C-alpha cells in the first residue's frame, strides 16, 4: 500500500497465498492522504476504530496510535503487519471492543463498520474522551456510508459533513460538541425467543452491538433450532461461529451432561454468547473462546460441531471462512462425530462436505435453507 508515510507490506489473516483480497482498500488510502495534509499536523492521542487488517495503524505507527477492534482475526493481522514492517512491539496499543476505551482522544479515526449498531456503541463509549479540539474523521466506501451513518455521528459527537467521493471512497468530517446531550447506550439488547424453537423456546437472548440480527432471531438460526440433533448423549459440543450463543445454549438445555464450547472471532459475539448462557441459568459445563474457528482445539476431541457459517468477509462474498470451519471440524471430530451445518440452499455446502467427509445428508430443508449432516469416518 502506498501512503504518505511509506509503502507498508500488508496481508490479511490467516495468510493464504491464493487469497486475492487486499488488506486495505481505497477508503484507507483516502484517509491517510487526508491526514498527511492536516494543518496543524497530526498530533496527540490517536485512536483508530474498526481498522480491519491493521493498515491504518501500521501506516500511522510513528504516532503511536491505539487500535480498537471487534475482530480477533483483524487484531492478529495487525500484529503480523506491524512485525512485518519492523514496528517495535508496544508502539501500537491494541484494544478490543470489550476493553475500557482510552481516557483522552485527540484524533479519532473511524473505519465505518458494516453494523450501524456497533458504530453507535463505539461512538457512545468513546464520546467522553473526545473534546472540542479532537479531530474526528471517518472513512468508508460510498456504499458503506449512508444518511443513517452521518446522523449517528451528529447525534453522538456533533455537526457532521462528508467529502467528495474518490475511487468510490468517502470521508466523514465531524466537529465535536462537548455540550451535546447524548442518549444512553442501548447495548446490549435483550429479547425473548418465540415458542416454536425447541429447548430455547421462550428463553432470553442477550446481544451486544454488532452481533448479527441484534433484536430478533434470524430465520436461518430459527430453522436450525427446529432441527438440531437430539440431546442426551453428553460429550463435547462446539457452537462454531456462535454469534449470540443461542444454538449452543439450546444444546446445553437439551443435554445438561454435554460440555459446550462457544467460539467466534468476534469479541462482541463471544460476550453475547456468555451473557445468553448465563441469562438462562443453564446447568452443565461451558467454555467461551475468541479465536480463529477450531484452531487450538485438539484433534479428535469433539463429538458434535454445530455451524452456521458466514459467506461474507466485510463486503466480499467468499467461502473461505466456511471452508476453514469445515476442515477444522473434520480435524477435531472423533470418528463417528458429526458436523451439522445450516445455510442458504444456493451455497451448495453439500459439495464441500462430501469432498471433505465423503458423505453429506440432508436433515431438513425448505425453499430457502438446508440443514446438512456429515459424519467423520
């Protein structure tokens, strides 16, 4: 990536030589060009929110910025990119969305996330650290910045305007108003499940900001909950890509003897899963882990993996994440262990499962979704 501060070499995480997606885009470049022309120059405590693969903090490392991210993969990419470009450890402070925000922010840079809820939560958390002279600049591709995005900046921080578009990217300029009366933070959100979703019917879900379908049960998960395997056998169960943890919680309720591992690469998701599990007074053993799928789980140690894989990486449509999840499941399942997957019918997951496992069975289907079962031989 070419920047006013040099040409850092960047990669996504985990690194894959076949992956043609870059670790930055035109919105990162646009923001860095703008910052280089600031008068007075960039100075003070620099906070970068939502830096997807560490491109921004790597380029700005000389300013000792703080990065705040919800993505474990993004944080690992940042560590790798900083090391790749010779940045000394500790130069960039790495925080998650679950950590306490910095006490003072002189420059706030926001890579607009896909989730408006996550943006709302992060701006409300950071607002007390912002003062009248704080430089606030957001960035994103044109298709990512909407009227609702600008209204959110304006409602929480102060008057907001946008730049002209360059290479389909746009900047957001916000002038902080410390006297602004801010609303209370509405996150996390709690709601009650409907009565037709198996063991979790009528139970409570807790969603932190940014977790998929924050205020209701999405139709894919709803379909999955109606067709989960029967409990009662105990064993080790993984809710892989757990989101708010409702699937793993359903299995724990159906089978109190089961040991359930909830895992997701989103810090917000794992916090949601933990709070959902606790809100329902589930007996039994549960573990909550933020990480890259089943990396670190011993081979042949799992009896059942439940998975609703994503098919987007930010704005890109890709099956790379699903493929890593399926291969991880095959490695960690015991002989006779099962992977259960729900997905849109058109994604053709049965082809991948047959290639990996040598088998794939349709458990249930409707015009939109299919639940598949593959057995580790």
